[in-house]
């Protein structure tokens, strides 16, 4: 079940406390039903994320994947990193990725590794 975006829910809430309580309730309800939920939240800075959100709801998530942009010489590339993975090991590195006809292709790591591993 996607929630796109938490920022829209935050704007609809009367105040910050009510927003956090609503998101907590939503996560708990879906968890009891055995439903996975994907929540998105736009980070304001294009190239650096000093913090994940202003709302202090990241502790409710089991996993956090940060999608970002990376400047390299004369180009801007997409990158991703797993910031949090509750109860399992994850690689904290930043990996460039491309979206093409074969799906998402992850590079080995930054700066632009020459091998690529396809993951769908």
C-alpha cells in the first residue's frame, strides 16, 4: 500500500502531534493486517539531505531508502542508499542507479564503479 506523500498528510493534519499519531496509527493498523506500506517523503535539498524529515517519523519505519542526486563533473546522476534496515544487515554505501528498459540497474558504488548489478 503506497502513501505518497507523507508531506501531503502532514499539511492536512491540524498540528504536528496529530500528524505523528496518525502515521503511527496507520503503520500499526497495516502491520496488524499483514500489509506492507511504502511511504514517501520529499527531502528539500537536491544534493544533500541534512535530515530525513522535519516530522520525526523515521523511527516508525523498518527500512529507509534515500534516493538522491549526485553531481559528477558535467552530469547529474541518480543515487540510492539504505539508511536504515531494521533487524537485518545492509550495506550503507551510496550506489548510483539507472532506470531503463531492463528495470533498475545498480552500480557497484560511488564514484561510478565499472561493474553493474541488475536488480529488479
